[in-house]
C-alpha cells in the first residue's frame, strides 16, 4: 500500500514532464526552441517535436503571407504637386532566426512597425524622384513605380528576416486643402472648352447662314433674270404679232384699235362725253369707215421695215378728253351749235 502511494505521484509527474516536452508544429507555422533566450532549435516542418521541459520554451511564428497597411503619407513629385498616398504590402517571415534576432520579444508587431517605416521611406524616395510627376503616378506607369518600391523595400527588409512579396498603392489623392482649388481649375477648363465649342458652333452656323443667304440671292437674281428674258421675248413676240397684223390689213387693225379705244374711254353706267361728233374719234360711228392715218414704219424683229401699229397714246391724243358727266344727261345741242362751241373752245366742260 505504501509502495502504491509512492508510485502514483511518480507516474503523474512523469506524464506531466513527458507532455510538457512535446509540442506540435502546424503546417502554417514555424517554431523556435529557446533556452534562456538563446535559440537552440528551429522547427519548420509540421509535426511533433521535443524540448527540454521547464528549461526550454517554444516560440511560434506565422509562415503564411501577411498583410500590412501603411499610414497615409504626403509625397511631392517633381512637378511640386503634393499627393496623399495610401499603400499596402504583402510580406512573409523568410528567416525565423534572423527575424527573432532583429525584433526580439516584440514579435510581429515590432516587425510591422519597422517594415512600415521602410515602406514609407521607399515610397517618398521613389515617388519624389526627378522624372516622376503626378501624371505619371496617376497613369498606367504606376505599376513600374510600385515594382521599384517593392524591390527597394525587399532589400531593406532582409535584415529583419522578412520577404516583401508585393506592394500596391491603394489610393492617390490630393490634400484636402488643394481639392477645392483643383476642382475650380477643372471647372474653369471645362467651361473654357465649352465656350470654345460654342464659339466654333456659332462660327459654323454663321457660315451656313451666309451660304444660304447667298444661295437665296443668287437664286432670286437668276429667276428675275430669266423672268425678264421671258418677258422681253414675249413683248418682242407681241410686237411682231401686232406689226404682222397691221401689215396684213391696216384698215381692220385701225378699226380694232378704235374699238379698244371706245371700250377704254367709255366705262361705267353714268359716264358721258361731250365733244363734236365730226371728230376723228367717232369716224366709225359716222359710217365713214376710213382707216386712221398710218404711222411711221417700225422695224420688225427680222430687221425689215414694216408699218408701225398706232399706239394707245396716239388714239388718246386724237380723242378729246373724256370726263365724267352727271347721271341725267342733258339734251344734245344742235350740230351747228356744237360745232361752233368746239371751234370756240378746245376742251368741252364736264358737267356733274
């Protein structure tokens, strides 16, 4: 009984010591075995491992790719246009021994602080180079800039046992105090471009209107010219017809023209003419039937001389002046008295 009581505590202590000497290394981790702060073993392969219990300790580090977001910083490119840059990096612990020696007990937090300082320095140095402008940073060439930042940061981070896998610029903005001025400048540029477009449009409209107005004037002038030509040809044809008709039968033409003169002189229902009936104007009313005196020959269209037709002016000069008379016509005076009155006065008075 006394032996059993002694063996059980020994077995328990042995089990505790054995369990404390075992540790498991995950496939996503790397482990260091430390003894009084000194590195005694490195366990990078997954599985079970042993250590001296109570004397040695195990420190594990993540072997996966880790992410780090840098603080927002201001950079000044070569064109003196300040930019606010926010970047992030992907890194992993490449050498756990060097990592432990570099950061000590601070671990990943201390390593990220130091790596963030390295990235910020490389970002300022790369984006502030002589040939790097803000347009280059905001263009497709920023890929080459981020690769340059990554390579420089990788070289500097090797002393920490870190491997910088990639670096990217999340956003590149202007400082808040410069945004309003930039927006105002952009609005002014857009307004200037709009004004230029409006001016070019008005200029094109003026050209179109001027061309249309000129076309209208030319069309009207051409139409008027053609109309004048047609009217001239029609007048020439009319005169030729008149001349031909007068040359064919002068007596009939004189009779026809006299009828036209009668129709023109006596119009309306209350008009009357007081004049001598023996005048040439009423020669066809008196039954004389003689032709009017022939006028001077007029040249024909073909250039040959033909007898000119009496005009309306000649007929009107031969006839006395006709004026309106009252509705009630006075009794006609005897022929002898009318003739004597015509001899005494050239124009007969018109009674109303």
